[in-house]
C-alpha cells in the first residue's frame, strides 16, 4: 500500500506515526517532510500549495490513499483535483472546506442548521463595523473571516480593543485577504473543547475530546498562537455532552452542508465552548487540529487507517465505532524565539538519546529540518512533546520533563498545559 501525506508539521508527523503503526509494511510519502518524518516517509519536493503537481505525482505513482493535513490546500481545492483524477483522498472538497475558509459562511451554515453559536454580524467595510461595536458594546470577539493560521481572532474586553481589532483587519490589512471580511460576535464565557469527527458526509464518528491552549504564555496570557499545547481526555466532556455535540452540532451542520451542495467528507473539527447556557460553536475546521491531533491519536485503540480509507473511497461509516485506551495524553509545544509574530531559524536542536527510547513519550516534529546531518529549527512551532500515561498527572510530568530536557536557543514553551483539568483533579482528590 502506498500512502501520501500532504503537509509537514506536527499534525502530519502524528498522522504519519499513527498510520505507520496501523500499516508498517506500507510505503509512505510526505510533502516537504521535516527532520522527524524522514525516518518514516520519503520526502517529496512539493509545497502543500502545489496542488496540480501533487495530484499529478499521486496519479503517476498510483497512491492508494492521500491524507490532506493543512487547511490552505483544502481551501484551494486539492481534493477536487484528486477527484478529477479518480484518486482516493481523505479531506473535504473546496466547497465543503469553506466551513473553515470563511467564518462568515460557516456562521450562515450554522444558522441554516440551527447549530448553537454566538450572535454575530459580518462586515467588509470599517465604518459599519465600528457602528456595530459602539451599539453593542464589549466584550466582543473580532475575527478575520478567512484563513489566518489560527491567529485571526481577537478577544476584545473593551470598546477600544474591538475598534482597534476591526481597524487592524479592515483598514490596515494586518491579515491580508483573510481579514477583508470580518465577523464580530458575542463574547462567549466558559471552557473550550475540541472535538474531531470522522465523517462520510452523513455519519459522524466522534473522537475523544481534547482541550487546546492558544495563548503563548502561562496562565492563558499573551498573544494567540496556533496552539501551545493540548491534552485529552477532558472531564467536562461527559457522555451526555458528547451526545449533545453529535446531535446538536455535527449532524445538523452536516445536513446544512449537504443542503448547500457542499457535502463534507473528511475530518470535521468543532471548536466548542461549554457555557452556562449549554454548548456553543466557536468555529469549525476542515481538518485535524494541531496540536490536538498529537494527543488524540495516541489514545486511539483501533485503526485510523481503516476509517480514512473508507471515507477516501466513498464508503459509509454507518455502524462504525472507535475504541479508546484508558489513558491520558498531554503535549507541550516548543516554539522558536519570536513566535508567533516572527521566528528565527537554524538553531541546533538537542534531544537527549534516552528520550527516544521511552515508550511513554512521543516527540512530533513541526518546524524542523535537517542541516549538516542534524536537526535544526525551521521557525514557528518546532516540536510537540507528548506524554502518554494512565493519568493526566503522569502524562503532564512526562511531557514537561522532556520539554525541559530538549534544548535549542530561544526555546519558548508553557509549563502549565492542562492546568484546568489538573486543578479539577486536585479538588476532587
């Protein structure tokens, strides 16, 4: 079997690791792999945006499965290009990927499906946006409608904050085309959850819920990032809450997408807020989340490959189920100096040899490359360090200890990933 993974970050390394475990005799390929994927897959000289070149290569080399990692090629129509060539590919069409590529469109799909979400309005001009802010008052969330690498959301506790955010997007083009349309919505208070669902367009096979930490600094302070760590499972995600997510969020939005002639096949990610009034959707993503993938997949007992192949080949997930380990996973992101605003590259990375030998530790590479036969940083989020253990306390200790032992110049990381859950555990103990 020949499998291609498009992308080269921590999420893609985690997917590669899991699929290699499922099918160790398969031949794996990855676009512009990193220093960690080199041992498992042949690196191809294509950027994820090289849609036609990737599709042509996959056709010429008869790939049995292609898995699309990042959002940008999905939004650009890579799955459509594969379908044109009759190639099995896991991921949504360009139309369906609009659920992530356009927050404004996603909100309309939520309205159509009756999916619970924050009250909102959309704007393409500054003055009406400012008038809305002044009329409704803080706190508000101001969001770039397009793809902004997870950084296009500004939480605004004051009117001045909201006005500055709107100006930054609509007048100053801080997020480029992604901010040419913005969504201004009611600020939601509560605790966030990330839930993935494998879907054939109708059925939703929910995966174990996780919680991401977006802020750069401990105590959830500092700027938003693509994610500084995550853990799973999450105790507030009771069976009743997961059932509510399936019945009130996933199934209705899948129906709305079918009605909009944009059926969604692939991985649908719901960013949820558990508020005093129940679940509310913050956003949808059209692919596996990063770094949540690095804690969800290590807990999967069943084969991920079987489900991906079924969806990629147009099959049905009706009657399918997933089994999960009785364990916990926690990952700590190690980021380059200057992240998220900018970041330097080329710093040598030292991972103590004994860390590679641990069965309870997984080190997924993201922003790395090989230089002079050794790994160096390649900017942004460099590594995700995942501990897996019987309890979250043990998983956290494993992850944090390893994160401290791995070195490169200017390393940034948080030592409090999972703090809410750990506090809950301490109170109940």
